[in-house]
């Protein structure tokens, strides 16, 4: 895998299940940028996958109150009844989907939900269809679990969305899951009801294929985009669907580590078996905080959305003004995924030829001191991802540096 550093070092051989997997390119770039910053270089890091807002005060207060009440012990294996009730109400209120408490699971982040789900369902050689570009963890987790990621390229022209014909062609007798992430990390593209409908029709014709959806960025959408989760569009798929969500992005709670999902009882039970031997339960204090996040005031979400939209517009228009780059306007999340085909083949002032998007992002880091992530890290080239969850002043400066760096290419 070209976007990975192998974990093998002298004297140590990792288990075969992780032999091809290493530290993600995103973390490598982040570490390199942080080291450069420590050396005094004015590096701007546009790589972070987390909101730059603080966790709301009412949520922090709920956590403190839980500690004072002594809620500091193990909880029920896959979530407290209070949190499951809050999640069930959230699914009904915001998504128009009914999940009973025994159809809900809570884990240490949506990442652990994915891990539990794949561990509980994938046998060696089982295939998981992943529209590409994809969040890097999807394919890595599938591989760790012994599955085969089936990566289907969906470029900017296709709106970074999978088409029904592509899905139909990718399904084999070995297909276990298809995984949708809307709005998407890294592309920011989202599936509206009209985009989902033909894909769900394909799934109706293939009853052995299960549907996994990652709705993590549900609350970060723009321009009146109407978020909808697939099970609400097609209830006939509910008996073989897992609807994943979490508090990390919407409530700026990435460090609290709470993710959750709704799905059929048997799957939820199987996922609990994995969790019971991995973490025993999610953090008690974080669960209490998440109850408040989901049941407390929600109006601040709109303000945060407006702030992200302002920054999205700034980044998209600045990128599109740079010759050689092209950026589709994303419907949601806090990322842009701009094409950089126009700079491939050009030569940097130091005489290095840009052969791939990773050469371009290396050039931006070394010469412009701006850290962004190449499309290759997300399975699609030539593109690069900017996370605009940072201050407007930093974004403006970073975009000016990117423009200057591009102008210096010959
Ligand atoms: C698409 C997507 N899903 C899930 C996650 C994981 O979220 P959590 O913090 O709940 O593990 C992320 C985090 O970057 C993400 O981008």
C-alpha cells in the first residue's frame, strides 16, 4: 500500500492481519507538520478532523454532575438505559426512524462501532463495498477483520457519489456490506434522497447485502441541503442496516469518545460480544455528557453550521481562483476535496517534478508550510483535502500561500 508505512522494524514482525496496514498518511503528515512547527517554522495545519469549537458548557456541566453523583463505575455493556433512550428519541425526532433500546448500541466512538460491526460480521474473504474517496479507517478496519475492501472510484464529476450501475456491478456473492458516508469525509459530498433512492433499489434486489451508513456529519450541511438517512427512505432495508452516528462532530466532543448505532437486535447483540472483550463499556462520564448533548438545547448547531459555511465559501472560492486547482462545492462536513490535475507534471522552484498529489502536498508542506492531505490517502487521486475547521485568519493566510506556491510552479 503506497500510503502506508509498514509496521515492520528490526526484531519485530507484526501479525499478518496488520502487516499491510500502518500509521495513516494523515497522522504521518500531522506528525511531520507538528515537528516542523516545533522547529520554529510557521506551519499551518489544515489536516484536523475535528471541529475547532469547544464542547458546550451544559454538556461539560452534565459530566461534572455525573462524577459528583458517583457515576464513575462500569456501566451496562453497550450503553446506559438513559443514553439509549436519548438516542432512540434522537433517531425518532431527527431521522424519522424507530429504534427500540435493544436495537441501539453505544461504543467508544463511532470508530469502535465500525470495528465492532465488522468484527462481528466479516468472515475471511467477505467483501465490503466502499465508495471512494473514503475515510481511511473504513478499509483498514475491514482488512484487520479479514475482509476485502472493494473500492469504487467516484470522482468530482460524479459529485463524489456512487451510481446505481456501479453498485450493481460491484456486488458479488461474497459482498457482505456496502458502506455509505454522507456528508463524506473527505469529500464533503452528501447523498440526498434522490441520490440514495436508486442505490437502495439495487440493495432491495440483493437481499444478502447489508447496508452500513455513517451519518457522523449529519448536522454539518449547507445551502438548505436536506439530510436524510437511508432507512428512513426505505424501511424495508431496516432489518439489514446499521445506522451509525455519534457526538464527536456535531457537539465538538471528539475527546469524549462516544459513538452509537441503531440496527437489528441480532446484529446489536453480536456487536456487544466484541465490545465485551474489548472495552467492557464506554466511559460512564462521557455517556452522561452525551445524554445532555442529545437532549439539551440544539440551537447552537445552526450557529456553528453558519460559521462552517462561511469558511467553506471562503476556501472554495479561493481554491477555484488558483490556476491548476478545481474545487467542487461540498454539501456538508468541514472538508474540501479539490482536484489538482492542473499541477501534475509541473516543476517546483527546487527542480522537483510533481508526479502525484502526494508530491504536491509535500511541496506545499515544505515550501509553503501548509499541511494538507493528498487524495491518495483517501483512495482517489489527484486531489487533496483541506479541513477548514480552523480560524478564518489561518485559512486566508494558508490559501494565499497555496496560491503563491502554485504560481511558482513551472
Ligand atoms: C466519517 C467519519 N466517521 C466516523 C468518525 C469517527 O468518529 P468518532 O470520533 O466517533 O470515533 C470520523 C472521524 O474522523 C469520521 O470522519
